[in-house]
């Protein structure tokens, strides 16, 4: 039987945003970031040895036996995915050996399939989950002894951090999908945050499903033209330090304040760049206006944030989920939603 390896990696929702790069070739961030790892809003990537003549065969189909739908990538997106796959082949054997796992011979040809359980390119960090799933799938696929790899990867935070840093070169935010429920990223250091908060959920209001007019990669470049850019990295790093303490101490209100402040500052960079652009649509603005009007009602219950897209994430205690869902049905019954729990990070499937 030909060897097949499938990885599942969740999306993550940043509380302190990664926006702006020092070194675009390595996706090195201009500021530190921190996110909550999700669970079922995820990407799957499978690699299967084949008899083909090309190193990689992109199927454009979802992996066998998993959830979701195959993303409709344009040729540029497929090229980026395959180019990073090729880079992984050159780097992974060394990483495996450094953690006591012997690599096997690189297959002549591999078929790649992938799927998402959420809309692609709509601002739910699909590149983060896809590239982290690809990185982990390739590691497991190239390990000579899969069981030994599983044990070492589960036991060693340093192993997972090294893999996260490698994944970062495909998509910066993907580095944060290897730890959970909270993960911090600064420079080449990725690590889990001790959690003092109760179980949290993320209710995503789908204000728009269309492909983004401005890609996240373009946004990283364009924000530097904003007059607010000069103070952005320092502001974000300050919040990054403060929110770690707040999460560890279980201070929900302070986590909420810092998350909202950072998310809105990031979008102000978009709105004040040259030329200005926005990911918000009429539905996004209506949701934010309603939240602002009921700010006192929701204090201590939920907080919101937005990634580079129109969708609004409502972060709340799991125990308050029925109340939050009832609010959505009252004010925005015409909009679809996605609900997810905080998760533990990328994993290989049996």
C-alpha cells in the first residue's frame, strides 16, 4: 500500500495582530502577536506516494475521508503551495534528525490534496491553517518511523516550536497553529501561553464570503504608508506583553480591552494607508455599530475582533454561548455563522 499522511491544522484568531513585515522573504514580523487556536475550523492536507513523474501532483480535490471542501486556488496560489512543499523537502530531514527521528528516502512523486472547513480567502486565516497542515503532513510523511515521530513531536515543545518556525516561512500566522489554546509568536520564538481563562468559544459572523480584494500579503506592505505605522509596532508589542499576563491571570475584561484595541488599530492602518482600503462592508459596519450601542450589556461577556476580512469574531465564554447565539438570531438572522471552541493545535491523523 502506498504511504499516505494526513494532517489537520486549525485556524487561529489573533488577539494581538501580526501586520507588517521586517523580512518578507521569511515573513519575519514587525511586531509580536498572540492568538487563540481554534479546533474544528481547520485545514486538512494529505500527501500520498504516487508513480508520477513530477515531484508534486496537485489534485485540487479534498483528502479522502475528511471534512470540508477543496479550496479553489488560482494558479499563483497553487504555485506558492508547491514551492513551499519543495522547500520543506530540503529542510525537514535535518529537523527530523536533530530531534532523533530518522528521515526516509524522499519519494519520487507525491500527490497533494487539501480541504478547508470554512470559506477560503474570506479573512479566517486559511493560509495559516493550510501551511501549518502542509508542514506537519510533510514531517510525518518523511519520518521513517511514524510512531517514533508522533511520540517525539507530542513530548517536545522545542520540536513543535522548530516546526512552527519552519511553517512561518510559508505563512507567518501558521506558526501560531501548533500550540493551543493560546500561542505567542515573537521573532523566531513560538510558544504556548499558560491559560487562566475559562473555556472560550469563537462565533464568527460571516459578513462576507467573497475573495478579498486586497490580499493579506499586500496589506502587510501597504500599512507602512499609513501615518499610524510609526507607532504601530511599539503599541502592539506593549499589548502583547500585557495580554500574556492577563490570560495567565484569567482577567477576561483586560483581555477583551487589549484585543479590541489592537484589532481596531490594525484596521485603522488599512483605512489610513495610501491609497486607503478596507475589508469592511455594510454588514460589518452594522455588526460593529450594534456592538458599540450595546457595549455595557456585553461587558464581561464577549469581545470582538476582525482579521483581514469582513467577518466579525465574537469571543465569549462557552457557558454564554446560548445567549450570544440568541443575540445573533435577533439582530442578524440573515447572516450565516460559524462556531468553534478553543483548540490544542495541529496534529497528524491516524
